[in-house]
């Protein structure tokens, strides 16, 4: 065998060993405890979802899976905690609608979502609703629209920097309605103010709305999802009410940093799929408006790109230019 043939053979052998090594490494992942960061506070829908999945993943991975809440800064605090860790054992659980609007609402961002945030898999569709205080004399979206039209500028709405904010703003403009926007940093504060009638309208997760409905302080006018929620099947959707522009399906998912290898990403996604097929997980999350549903890495990435396109179209409509 001549020297060139020998080098080619040894090179191919090295590549084969490397591939085998990577595959073996992925099978042995994780080597130590895994952290799931939630960029919202304890008790939120994302937090409950994270802790439910963490328990199951810990059993699969035979390693502790710790949930860490890092709220603040429109979720930027939690996102940066995941990115800064720069390892394949630190993950993020959130809805992509939390960060896709960031380029349009922040002058400067410490991260680039397309570069620094790697979608692993979608795991739940979150049910949300358009709600008002019980004291507001409306029971339907049509009645709310009529009230706003009769008294432009009198009513206000709680806005959090997310896709909800963009969608409701576009809805107001398309309907020729005028309401005062009240900005919030976190959904819990907005819900508390809605309960006390300090704001008149808010889009929020059903998990936060339903306890307030049961206490008699809040009423949900419509569900924003394409279908009625199993958690509250009596509530009609915005599309059924004739306002399809208020309809979308928020997806909660798991993300990693650039340190996450393709092999680890595939391994985590496969294990997440296993958890989504667990009936105890489905029954645990259904009452809080989470429909457990698996989105493979490619499909999840595609839904995020569609979301970005939707936000870009709304931003153009509202004459909002990206700061980035």
C-alpha cells in the first residue's frame, strides 16, 4: 500500500471512529444534571409545564433535571442565562412568541435569536383568552368592539412585549378602534390589574385566567386558539365570533444554545417526544389549558419562522421598524 492510500484509509477510519464516538456520546448524554431555565416566574404556565416535563426527563436521563425561574427584562434575563451558560446541559423552556418580537421593541439586544437560540422541539400548544374584568358590562367580543367604537380612547388594554401585543394592536388598527396601551413587564402584574379592573382588556394564558374567572373577578370573551380549549370547552373562539385576525396557536418548546450539538439536539427531541406520549403528562397539563403536542425540530423551527413572518407583516402594517 502506498503512502497516499494509507493516509486515505487512516483518514476514513478516523472519520468513522469520530462518527461512532459522537453517536456513542449522544447516547450517553447527559453526563451530569440538566438545568431548564424558565424566563417567567413560579406558578406560570411555562413553569408548571417545565416542572412536569423535568420530572419525567429526570427518570429517562437518570440525572437530576432542575427548573430555574429567571424572570425579568421581557424574558431577556432568562434567555441570556441560557445563552451565557454556553453548554449542552442548560436548556430554555418558553414560547417563541416571547422573543420573536424583541427586535421590534428593544433598541439593543444582547443576543441574536437566529444565531444564539437553537429550537429543539415544541411540546405544548398553550390556550389563551381575551379577557375583561367582571365589572365591565360586556360579554362578547362584538359587545367589546361596539363599546370601544362608541367611546374611542376610554378603555385601555394590558400589553406585554409578545406576539399577543402585536396581534391585538393590528386588530385595533384594522377595526378602526382606539384604546390606550398599558405596557407590562410580566403577565402576572397585568392579570392582577385586570382582576382589580385597573385595566379593561388583556390577552393571557388560560391557566392564569381561569382561577380569576372562578373567583368572579374576570370573564373570558373568547379563546385566541384556532380550536376551543379542552380546559374550557364552553368558551368560543375569536374566529367563531367573527374576528379571525385575533387567532393564533402559541407553542411552548425547549431551546438550547449554540453549544448544543446536532446529536444532543436529536437525543433531547426524541426523549421529549416520549414524554409528550405519557398520558399522565397529558392529564396533568390539560386542566391549565396546555394541549400536549410534539413538534419535531424541523417542524418547530418552521413554526417559529412563520411567527417571525407574521410579526414582520404586522410591524409593516403598524409602521414599526426593527431596531436591530
